[in-house]
C-alpha cells in the first residue's frame, strides 16, 4: 500500500501549491469481510478530485459525501459503512475522515524517508461509538521524538478513551530485473502496474534507454562484479532474465551477500540445479536462508505460455512468497479473504484501545 500513499502525497503536494483544501479518509477497522484491509485510504480534495481507494469503488461516493462536512467544520469524524445491507458483502467498515494538512517541510521529510527506504508509522485515533470527536485524527511518527500531526490535537487524557490504529509505512516493494530481452519488458510493465518500483540491470556493452522499459524507475548499467547491492532489502525481489548461464551465476555470486525476499530464475529445473551446484561449489559457506529465497523455474504453474502470461505467473509467485501464502483458489479458502493479515502482520498493522 506504500505506493498508494506515495500517490496520495504527490496529489496533496500539488493541491497544496494550488491552495486546495484536502481531507483524508482511512479504513481503521473492519468487521467481517471487506474488499480491502485496514490502512487503505483516499485523499479527497475540495475540488472533487480523489486519489486512492478504500474499496473496489462502491464506498467512495459515500466517503466523498461524508467528507463534505469535514471541509466545513475542520473536525474529524467516524464513518461506518455496513456492506451487509448495502452490498451483501457481509462486512462493516470503520473509516476515519479527517482534515489533511501538512507543511512543505513535513512533505519533504516524508518523501526523504520514502526515497531512503526508511520505515515510519502513522497512528490514527478514533472511536467506533462517537460520530465525531475533536480528539480524533492521525499523527506521523518518524521516531519517538520526530512526530507531526495531520489533524490530531488531543491530550493524553482524551487519547485514553479512543482506539489507536497503527500502520507502518514500509519501503515500496522493489523488483530488480537483471536482463533486457522482450520478456523482461513485459515483466517490468506488469510489476509497475502492480505498484512496485522497478529497476533494470543491463550490460555496459549493450546500453539501453529507459524509455524501452515503460514503468521502470532507472536502468543500471553494470557488470555482475560491479553491481551495487546496498539498496537490496527484504522488500526487494530479483528475477534473473539474462538468458545466459554464466552471467546468471556471476550475478548470483554477487547476490549472496544480500537478503532479498525472492530470487527468480528462468529456465527448467535442470538449469536451476546446475546453477545452484556451481554456486555452492564456489561458495560452500552459502547460507540456507539465502538458498531458500531462490525459486526456479520462476512463477506459479498457471499454464503460462506467452511472455505476458509468464510475467503474470512470476508476479503471482512473488506475491505468494512475500505474503507467505500457499496459492489456492479463493473459493477453497475458509474464513475472510484478508484474515491472514490480522495474524501475520501485527507489527505492521495493529489496533488497540
């Protein structure tokens, strides 16, 4: 969801420069099933423009209508949307609607954290039982001492009667594609449409222009031994698509000192085994945790044949890995669609009273 927050921040900065007032609506809690999980939000501008989403589109009109009073009063309020009676979705959304106001310095600081891939938190104080309350609102916490507020101006005594929803804004998920053939272009486009940041690694002997890869942030011209890896973290996936066994092996050797979430290899399983055998022969001290990140052939078994379909299968596998999910048809899943988030990401998303 970080990429959506980046879009909201960009939209707000432009609106602020034009003197347009903004309101933020954030899903802070749910009961039952919902299209999206808590933490998603939509920025509503006084000119009617909206950035982001809290549902598949069915709730946004009501959010816009409810936001109009916040523009007038400047006071945060809680919106409850019961999809059971309106949509048959069997879920209740609790949405905090609040004034969204930041200084240029605060915007710059948030952008710096996003660029440097440094996490920060947003705490939202709300009540399910009170329609509006002067104490409701959100604050951004870079550190315990570096804090600023969107609209939260309450005292600790008032905060004690409110619930607090905390979401961690982690670095945008990044995909590093090593290779520049036409299948890499398809993977780049799909990953970018998914909201991921995409970097392309090409050979200095065969330089390419960035515009060849729509959606990519940058092209890195580097030999394997010179590849900079400082930016590779647990919010990064890597797919080796050089179509060259020797190059893939050299890149794998460089990557042994990193800790990505996923490494994908093209080609049949026999090619993977040869690569891993050679890698272990050169680096017998390689860790099991690194080997566990390697997936080859990359992608889920979807019957993919075309470059576009193969890209879909690779993106799907990466998602299943980073969300720690065993891919199944949703009709075979028991319980709520998003119930795994409540169990697995308590350090990222939490609600307390």
